[in-house]
């Protein structure tokens, strides 16, 4: 069975799912490197802190599920193990 993919735009190389804040975070936070600040700003249009609820973000960082620093936002090993729950809390 041959499945053909539609051509990707040269202006925006990600599929439409990743153009949303939730899709971008799901893709990035599933990786060890996480979401880089410049990539988030370029693709979403604002800083990480401006796009997410500060209280929820702080709680997830304090509980050891996320790390937010100068390079960006990433999950800890515990956060990656519970990625669906972390994203649910972060985006609620």
C-alpha cells in the first residue's frame, strides 16, 4: 500500500497539528531537549511564559516535572513518564 504525503510548505515545515500551542508542546516536551525559546517564539508568536499559565507552570517545575530556564522548557524523566498528565495540567 503506497501512501502519498502532501507536500510541505517551505514557509512552515511542520504539519498543521504542530502549529497550535498544544501540538507544539506535545511534540517538543516529548523529547529530552524540550522546547527551545527561539523556536517557540518563532512558531507560536510569543514567549513561553506569556503563552502558559504562570501558576501551573511554576507548580509543575516545583514538583519536578518540568524545567524552565534560559534555553527553554523541557520535561524531567518523571515528567516524560507522565507527559499526558503534565500537558493536561499545563494547558488546562
